């Protein structure tokens, strides 16, 4: 309890800084995400004849 009373102002400023930083960060993220638009110009690609040569990180290495 003595630690809390000795460092009360630092603890309060830490909590206020965390809350303020999270609030400002959320507002900036919402502004960035809100400015992006989704377009419906996608396309389908026929990949029925494609062959994979194995995983880069060491999975199945069988090449046919």
C-alpha cells in the first residue's frame, strides 16, 4: 500500500496515457479504414492444370 501512495501520480498518468493513446489510435484507425473503398472487380482464374512443387518451408517435396 505504501508503494501505491508513494507513486500515485505516476500510476494515474500511466493509466491516463494508456486510455488516451488507445482512444486516439482507434480514431485514426477508423479514419484510415473508413477512407478505403471496396471494389467488385474481382476475377476467377482456372487453376485446374496447375502443379505445385512443394512447400517452401519443408512440407511435401514430391514433384510430379
